[in-house]
C-alpha cells in the first residue's frame, strides 16, 4: 500500500521518509560460511550453503544515525555460514546474522509497468542528513545527492540501480552500500577517500578495479558478482574483511600485502589450491567452501597461524594429513570438513576446538569417534550421513561418551540427565543427618 500510495502521490513518499522505524542494517544479510562468509557466504555471514552448520559471509558494517527510508517489506533476516556461506556463499553465506537476498515471487498475472521513484524528489534529501537508507524502493538512478553533502552513510538495497554515480559532493562518506542491483562497473568513487566500508554485493561486476585511492577501506564486500581475478588491492593495506564468495575466481593471489586482514571469504568459486600467496598473520577466518580443492597444502597452516575458523566443506579433499599439519593452529575453534571424501576423522590435539563438521563424508568405522576424546572443548559435532551412522543408537551413544561437553550432535541437542541427589549419611557424634543436595 505504501508503494502504491507513493507512486500515485510522490509527495507522500517524501513525507514518509522522515519516519524513524528501525531498519535492517548491512549486518542483517545472508553469506551466503565464503560468505557467507562462508556461519554465509557470503558467506561467511553470498551463496547457497550446504546442509549442516556452514559459514556464512561476513556481515556488512552498520552505519550511524540519520534518516531511514523503506517503501516495501524489508528482506528477512537469517542466521548463518557462512556462511554457507560461504558454502559458498557468500557463502559465505556465517557465523553471523546477515540480510537475506530478496526473492520476488512468481505470478501468472501480467506485470504492471514499473514506476521508479527518485532520490531528492520522492525521497527527501536535506542538507543536514548523515544517513540515507532506501530498501526495495524502486530507485533506478543515484541522483540529487549533492542536496545532502554531509552524508556519511548511504545504503541503497534491492533497487534497480545500474551505475555508481552522483557522489561528487559526498566526500564525507564512510559507508557506501549499493546491494542487490544491476551495477556492472566500480567507478566514480575514487574521490571518496574517507570510505571505510564498500558493499556492492549481488551485482554484475566483472573486474575489481578503481579502488586504489580508498586507502582507509577496512571492509570490502563483493560476493555474488562475476569477478574472475583478485586484483587492484595494492593500496588497501587497512583491509580487515575481504568477501569475494560466489564469483568466478580460480586462484588466491595479490593479497600477501594485506597484513591486517582478519576475514577472507572465498566460498563458491573455482579455486583449485588452498595455498595462500604469503603469510597473513592476522587472518582469523578463512572460507574456501564449495571450490575445487582436491589436495592439502601444508603451507596454509604456517601462513595463517592465527586461524580460529576454517571452512573447507564441499570440496574433494582426502584425509587430513598427519601432524604437525593442522595441529599447528593452536587457536582453531571451528573446523568444517563436511562433504569431502574423507574416510577417517583427523587426529587433532586442539584444546580449543569447539565445533567440528564432518557430515556427508565417507567415514565408516565407529571406532573413529574415539579420536574426538582428544578434543576436550568440543561442543558441537556434525557427523550425520556418514556410513558409521548405520547403527543410530550406538553412533549417538559413542559420540556422547567421548565428548563430555557436547551440547549439539547433528540436528539434535544433547540433553543430559540432571545429576542425582546425594543421599549419603553424615554422622556427627552419633546423630545421623540425611543430607540431600544436588551436585
């Protein structure tokens, strides 16, 4: 009704623009685990995630206060995995709650002609505005933004924009988000040198270019585009998050200089080697879900020693190599090996590992679960749809026995019986006291 009313009476749209209702931020998106990504994909937090807990793509950064303008129901929020997603997803589709990709329902009715709405005409822009948010608002052109030169945050989500333009006067911008549109080129933003977050997810961009002057950039989100090569990042040494899930990338390259990088979401690409181009000492999250990996590269463990979340699900990886290998990742908390043709669980000695996902593999022997006893902090285990699950009761009992802190096994929570009362007799000077207390 709001859309129809604004289409018939543009001035109504301007009146509605001043509303203060809470709106979803760039953190409410889906990674599609990278992303992500990669818990999706990207992402990971991008692309479609595999079953089970996967990484989502990393989440976009929320901006400051200001005017928020929506003209239609907002995209639903999902939890990711990054996840998938980066299970590709952006896969990274993870780990973080993200905004879902808006999907329009099919209809047999004849489509009505689209009435586009205009920034500065149907959506009010004022000289003192700092925040502009328009979601599902039928905006086709970035125009009249010089009416709001103090803008520090622009979020134009799920519109019909085909070109980045009209930002000449907006040199104070710190956050620019043109998410789910029809943009084909990164252009006309070289002068935005205060930019810290750039989100152009779900567009049609083929080349990563024209970002060399954005030297303050910390978060760069480009999942679900058509990018074939990681390039053009030479001057972006402040980057902490790079999300490129659900593209067409074949090689991890040109990022060795990103020494502050903490999250890298690359799920659902065409990557054949997990090798990093050089040491990335700050890297904590890496999503390579749903790629074309078929062998392990030991250099990964030495080049990314600070990894806490590693998502390698849905590739063609064989059994994890023996130590030191992955055991060098002393801070690892999450490990995703789901959907790989591994036949044995890895023999890991990682005291901080909390989540292990190895569902949809080829592990046959139930004796393999004994290795889980080497991981004292395990809280979540996914091993469903492996041959060892043939005897479901024995499977569940064995895993719970070897993982005393387990709270989640596959899709089911682990419910442990409460401890019984202590009814032992305590005698003091011939007087028997019946003491009942829960331990």
